[in-house]
C-alpha cells in the first residue's frame, strides 16, 4: 500500500450537523502520507471503550473530513465535539478503490451514509479526469446526502425508496435498469450490507467487476488482532487492512452475519 | 533507560506487548514507538494454520472487551519463513508464543520453534477460545506435566502463560516453577459472558481491558508471594499508574494487550511514571521496585 498507519492528535476545524442525524467533521490533517479513497481513520471517543472507524470523506493537504451518521453512544458523543477540540486518530488504514485501472464507464454507487468514502473517491476521479456516473439512494428526500459531493460530477442519479425525490425505488433496482441500457466497466459501491450484497449479485449477472467497501465490528483497526475478519473465497480476510474494499466476487455473502 | 534482565535477555524497557495484539511483530512500526517496548511478542502460533472462530469475534463491554478470536494464525512454519526474518531485523528480543489443542500439538510446535534463533518461547496454556477442553493451566498437574516435557525438548528461555480462572494461582504457578519454566506470564483473559441481544444468544469468550486490572493485579500480588521466578504481569493495564502498580505488586516486566490499541503511546507514558517513582523513592536497582508492595516483612 505504501502509507504507514500513524497515530495523531488533530484539532477540529469545523463541524456541521444535518437533520440531527448526520455530522460532517473537518479536522486538521497531520498524516505524513496522503490517504487514498476507501481508507479510514480509527477514532478514540472517550465515552465508549473501543475506537470507532470512519471512512475518510474529504482530504486536502491541510484538512481531513469524515461524514457520519449518529447511530449509538460513540457517534453521538463524537458529534458533540466542537471546533478547537482535539481528537485522537489512527490512520490512514486499509486499502483503496482500484480506480486507477479504469478510465471511463465507471459507476459509483452510494447508499445512505455509505456516500462518505465516495465523496473522496469522486474528487479523485474528477482530478484524474476519469468518466463516471454517480448513483445515490436513500429512504426519502430527507435522508439524501449528496450535498457534499464535489461539483462537476455528471450525471448524478438520485433515487429514494418512497419517490419523494429523484427516481422511485431501491438504488439497486435503478442500477439494474441502468446496466441494461448503458455500458459499464466497473462498479464501486458503498452502503448498507443488503445493498452491497444485491449490487454484487447484479454485477455478477451482468459480468461487470465490482468493488465494495465492507464494514464490521472492529477492535485494533490496524491488522493485528484478527477481530474484524469476513469470509472470502481465500478464507478469513481482515476488513481493516485486507479491506475495507473487496472484490465483490471474492466475498462469501451467505456466510457473513450482518450486524 | 531501564535495562531489565530476563534470563539472558536484556530488555530496553520493562513494557512489552501482550500476545495477540501485536500481530507477528512488525505491523505496527508506524504506530508504536519500538524504542519504548522491551521485546516483540507474537500472536500464538500453532503447528498448523488455524482458521479461528466465526464472526462476530469482538464484543465491546462497558470497560473492556470480550473476544472470541480462537487463535487464528498462519501456523508456525509459515511464520518462520515469512515473518521471523523480518522481525529479527528489528533488533529486539523476540518472544514467540505457541499453543495448540492438545499437549502433543503444543510440544510439536515447540520442537519446531526451538530450533530457530529466538530469545524466548511463551507456552500459551490458557487460551479460553479453543473449544472442547479444559485449559491446561487450570490444572496444576497438567501444567506441571507439559512443562516437564517441554523442558526435555528445549533449553530456550521458557515462559508459561497462565489462566487467571483458578482457585489458587499460587498452586498452578508453583507447579510451573517446579517443572522448570523460567518465567510466568500472568495472565491471559478471564473467562466471561456477554449477550447478543439481536440474536438472543449467549456469547462466551475472554475478557480483557481496564475492567480486569484489579483482578489480575491481585492475582499477580498473590503469585509473587508463591514463586521466585520472574512474572510478566498482564491484565487490564491502561494507564501509567496501573502499569507501575503491577510492577510494585510483583511483576518484573509488564505486558499490555487491549490498551495498546486504544492508546499506542501507553508504553512511553508508563516509562515516565516509573522514572518519576524511582526518582521520588530514590530507587537505584530494578529489583528494589519489583514486588515492593507485595513482600512479607
Ligand atoms: C471501515 C469502516 C468505515 C466506516 N465508515 C463510516 C462512515 O464513513 N460514516 C459512518 O457513519 N459510519 C461508518 N462506519 C460505521 C461506524 O463505524 C459505526 O456506525 C459506529 O462505529 C457506530 O458507533 P456507535 O458507538 O455510535 O454505535 P454502537 O452503539 O457501538 O453500535 C454500533 C453497532 O454495533 C452493533 N452492536 C454492538 N454491540 C452489540 C451487541 N452486544 N449485540 C448486537 N449488536 C451489537 C449494533 O449493530 C450497533 O448498531 C464505518 C465502519 C467501518 C468498519
Ligand atoms: C484480541 C485479543 C487476542 C488475543 N490473542 C492472544 C493469543 O493469541 N495468545 C495469548 O496468549 N493471549 C492472547 N490474548 C490475551 C492477551 O495477551 C492478554 O493476556 C489479555 O488480553 C489480558 O491483557 P489486557 O487486558 O492488557 O488485554 C488476546 C487478547 C485479545 C484482546
């Protein structure tokens, strides 16, 4: 991979809360090496015992951002941190989306808060002048999260389960319709377990390479404890450092309990 | 800084990682200051590769962790081929942890590893995550027997890693000492239970982290009063004070597991605390600090 995992204390530069459920947190960037899209940071949060992993959503030479949904105690306390306070991070951890190999006909699929790493990925795709389409799906218009996407992505295709904005239906249904009509060379997906599983099935059916960002409960987040492994065709693989991005074909979906 | 003698080894620091949270030794180079740790301690290796237990394996507790990893490892042979040459280059004493489901498996592994150039071998006689057996170190006689046999195989520095789940650690510790182990590692995780509320299932595993410190420290204190070989004190150390206290209660060196992942700077913080204490109490020799608060007077 190239970049080593580091331990840093970073200052919060900006915090935005959306709809009381989502938090976009920007800190100073003190990593010596540049993170790659798909990599995450492992954050210490005082109110809970274990560190919590979050994908890097945005990154520049001076700043780094994460975008997260308030789920439980850990994310709730992290969202209460304010500008000027410090947080303790380990990172950058993991592999990245293998986007360099592809030039065009790239499809980025982001379900719900799964959009976080895809913001970073999109910026890199734009920077390297790759041609891609962006799918974003959510339950309803109030939970759409595409407002942090960099400018210049075309097209951005939105869907909601209830049809309150964009196309009506599950993002995976929209994906299937799209694949019937358009040429796609690769799919990069991030989102809830069921969405990823369905996306993997569809990509197999259409014979299109597909890479998914997986989640799991994590302890060390550095590749040493074997806590976050998932079943793959090569046996157990660690989500933290063998992933989080996996070739969807490699994953033994039926053997993965979803948490 | 504090050169500590352990057998023929000279450790730069009395703080070492605990087995299982340090991979095969070189993975955390960017994260942990290797100058602050005294040795490299590997994940427990078995004679054959082990797949480990199914998911999920990590259960967060209020103040600790329950794990059910099940000794997933690449096997001792692959370790010696792929990893050992790399960690030898780090110029630190290497402690290789080995284990298995039966005495024979452990001894086979020992035979293999004892031919390699390593400083010490830790026998994991206490992993709570391997099914279908009582832990060797829960039984003094079984502990005595395996160490006696191990001693016939190797003259390397041997460490016996004990289980805290016994009525009297003095008894298992003494059995290990009598059979010829060079040091004791005290302790592995405590057997514990948590509940999977989603699937309504009881989860059995090993408990580590902050919550177990008072338990393991008390057992180290007790062990110190029963044996005369060095003790590597492990269990819930999570702050400069708890690190120092484990030494005052009888540990010649201390190991950090869970908290090393929460705070990778902890080894350095503990070293500072020890330095401060030594200065305050005008302590010159390491022996004066070890067990200072556990001796009979
Ligand atoms: C590589 C990676 C990247 C991630 N990136 C992002 C991101 O960019 N944005 C984002 O919003 N999230 C992300 N996540 C998810 C995020 O880490 C979690 O949402 C967060 O850790 C939740 O913490 P919490 O304390 O708020 O919730 P918790 O209260 O810890 O709950 C977390 C979940 O753990 C499970 N759980 C814990 N204990 C038990 C139990 N005893 N029984 C059953 N289930 C249990 C539950 O399913 C629960 O929903 C990522 C995860 C990974 C692995
Ligand atoms: C995830 C995890 C994996 C572990 N794996 C091993 C192992 O392979 N061999 C071993 O002897 N102990 C293992 N242990 C036990 C630790 O080495 C240590 O004895 C125990 O966790 C108590 O110390 P702590 O509270 O500082 O973590 C493991 C502990 C954890 C949390």
